[in-house]
C-alpha cells in the first residue's frame, strides 16, 4: 500500500510538472544568439526591456555567447502595439495619476503574458466575450482617439518594468462600474480611482 501511495505521488508530481512546463513552453519561444548581438539589440528587436529579457532567462551577467539560446515571450511588442496600448491607456486612465496609467498598461502586458488571455496586444485590447468588449473604450469608440504624451510614456515605462509588479490582470473604477465581478478577485493595489486585481 505504501508503494502504491509513492507511485501515485510521483505520478501526480510528474503530471503537475508536465502541465507547468507545457504552459511555459506555450507562452515562450527561443532566440539563437548571433555573433555581435547584445541583450540591448535583442531586446530592441523583440520590443522588450533588457531587464525583462534577462529576468525571464535567469541571467544577471551581461555576457552573451554566439549560439546561446534565450527564452522570449511568445509575442513581441511592435510600434503599432505600443500605439494601440497608449490609446487604450489614454482613454481608460484619463484624469488618473501617471502611476495609474503605467498600471493600466501593465495590465495589458500581463494579459498578453497570461495563458488566460489572448497572446497579443491587439487580441487583449479587442477581446470580445459574449458580445462585450473587455475594455469600455473599445465598446464606446474612445479607443480611436489620439493618445496623450503621458500615456505613451506610461506604455514605455510598463514595457521597461514588464514582468515586475503585482501581476494585476484587471482594473475598474468602483464608482462607475456596473459589474462587481472583479471584487471576487484578489486586490493588488488602488491607484487614483482605479482598483487593480489579479
């Protein structure tokens, strides 16, 4: 009986580890380092920050070697993605402090990196579930207005800090929201009028 329990525990752990690895594999890709490349050039190519690139590869040194493989998120962030994010941040966080704008941009990136959401900025921003968009500005059209400079800067800062923070996946303004579903989620931080949660 003890042997059976041990086999069951090992099998369960193996399945758990396999499940975790398949999620990680599905959420990442690799880059083969070429001669002359640096963390900075690779990060720029894929729309990442150097710190994020190093953190997802568990690296603290700046040393890179030709032929080395680096793990990358499944998707990179393009200039068009940054513009779309900035327009959403501008519409969602109008009148909010700068930290709130960064936090809204971070929610978008966290969703892109999460297996629970679409794996692209466009997919996250325009996600539609049962006829309802995830973000009010998409529903009411304010996503189409030009982004302000503060929102563009907030997107760049969120990209620099990608992978850091409290893992927020949701935010809302309790005074204007008609849905309280997000109250069932773990709160991460309050910034201005927005409550953030994961």
